[in-house]
């Protein structure tokens, strides 16, 4: 970045204006207490006013009544103003009270200010370990030579076998207290970074929503060209690095197995003896609970974008239909006026009638019809060895039974794949039953077909042989 780019940020960036503000200590400390400290989002206006009143009361008691003379509501309105953009003020459908959330720029400032106070213990070993782990995975998963991949896997297996043998011999190495604290601090930092990423992704989708509304409002071309432009913009965000990593995180978090594994690991982490004296250790168990509302809000922004697009397009179609009706009415009015007062002269010209003349020699000569020999001899087929039982062995796949299988699995989990359902309720009628499941998924609003991921479904025939089908991943979700 050169001087001009940095100067432009100084003049226009919301985070920089927050640092330059006269009441920056008040705003930043309040943002820490209300949002980043307890990891909260979507706070109501009255709740924030009450919290800010308590903060202002303490400051006025210490520095005098003239220190912060404005009301708490005025401070909130000032911080959420477009020229500030430190807080995002919005409304939720069906609610009259406005809601507030930190903007990504304000959150970056809060995180930077928190880093200025320094730390008694700086995590270095865990960061180095993470760098090695990420680097190894990057290199190994990008290797195309089968011999190199097999050699790396063999070395990993040898290391695992050696570690297992050391454990059998009673030589169990336990992480020391500094190492445990090192990894715990990195875990907390990564969790906060993840929540910050959610706000940034959500802001990108809101920018797309605003651009789409402006584009539709000023569009003069055809609807096909408009839709092509809108979908291209949406595809740009979905296919970007940030959009793809966010979608991957969403798929991982929505997996019941992954969530159970994460919850078990977090619970076991709080029971580590070396971390017993760590402050706010119990908050680690609620990490995934903090992620779910943030991810759901980001997905809600995407759904709102689609709904807004549909509504604006419907309005545009209505206006076009209204214009067409106005043109039709004007044509009808003009026709009625012309009927009462026809214009002078010829009103319309019609070609005169004519007689179709056919000369006798143009007719074809008579041609006698030809006799066609038909082979009417019927041979009796030798079907004594044909098994006609297939005509009477037809069966019907009961979709209600399949729906009951899906509901039974979803009663224990919020969502399940087709492989999970068939694991608990094995396939009884072969490929026809798989096709019926697929049809239920296409007809349901609570099912998703992921074309990028494959799943394998196996079943056993009556003769004991195994059949297996490979199809797109089908995810059934519990209705809201």
C-alpha cells in the first residue's frame, strides 16, 4: 500500500474514524462489554440503552456530569449513523424494536485495541505446531505421485505404531501446563477470529443485496439480461475463496457426527487438570453454540437476498403488465372513437377476390393401385422355457414407510443423510426404494441434494449378494 491508499483509508475507513473520535474510549469499551466480551450479537435497542446508561452513570460519577452530557440513545444513534458505521442498525421481520450489531470495521478496531494491552503468556509453540500441521497437509494433499503419498502414509503409520508401543510400555507423555495453556489461548483466538469472519461474510452478502436492488431499480434492459447479471454477481461471492470456505464450514458444522465430536472434545478439554485454574474455562464448551446463531444469521442474509430479488422482479413484472394494459385500453378507446366518427376517404384496403383456375391437363392421369402381398402366416413361438412369473412379481414402494423412517432418524438429530437413514433402516426393495427416497428429497422443502459430494448406499439381495449404488449426497433436515 502506498501513501495515497493509506491516506484514503484514513479519510474514509470507519475503523480509522473510530480511533480518531473524541469519545473513542467510551465507544470501544462499550463495544467490548456488550458485544465481543460475551460473544453476543443482535442486541435490542432497549437492552443496549440500559447497558450504556450504567456505563455513563459510572463515568459521570467519576469525572463529573459534564464528561458525557448526551443521552445513551443519542450515542447509539450517532454510532449507527451512516457517516460513522460503527454499529449496524436493522429490523427483524415481525418486530418493531431495532436491533444492533458490530460492523466488521469496528470489530477490527476492538480486536486491535485488545492486542495493545499485551499478554502475560504468548502462545508460540502451538502456533508453530499449527503451521507445521497446515504445511504438511498442504504438501501431502497436493502430491500427485502415488509412490510419494504411500511413503508418507507409511512413515505416519510407523510413527503411530511406535507411539502405541511406548504407551503399552507405560511411557505416556502428557502435555505440560505451559503447553496446555499455549494451545488453549490459540483455541480462544481462533474462535474469536471465526466470529469476526462471519460478520465480514454477512457484510459482503448485504453489499450484494444493495447492489442488486440498485441494479433492478435502474435497469432498462430485458429481464433475462437482468437475471444473468444478478446470478453472475451472486456466483462471484459464492465461488470466491471466502464463500467456498464459509460453505465448507457450514457443511462441516451441520454434520451431526462432526458436532458430536466437537462437543465431546470441548467437554474433555475443560477437564484437563493443567487448565483447571484458567479463567473462563467453562466458556469453551459453548463455542459451537456461539457459532450456530452467527452462521444462521449469515445464511438468513442469503435467503433474504433471494426473497428480495423475487419481490423486486415481481414488482417489475406487475409494472410491465400494467403498461401493457394501458396500451390495450388506449387502442380500444381509439377504436370506439373511430367508430362514431370514421375518417374520410379509404379506411382500409383489401385485395380484390380472384377465381382459382385449374387447367384440365394439370390433373394427374389415372393410375391403378398396386396389390400388396401380405404374409399372414403366424408362427407359434417356443416360449415354454420363458418364466412368466416376472409379470406377476411387481411390487409397490410405500413412500409413507420411507417418510416414517426419515422422521424416526430426525427425531434424534436435526438432520441426517440418506446413508444415515438406510443404516438404521436397511433397504428392503432394492434400487426402487433408493429412487423413492430421491423423489421424496426433490419434493421436500427440508431436503438438500449436494451434487458436489457422493454417497454410497448398499443393500443385500435375497440370495445374499450385495449391491451398491453411488449417488449425490441427500441431506434431510428437521422441519422448523
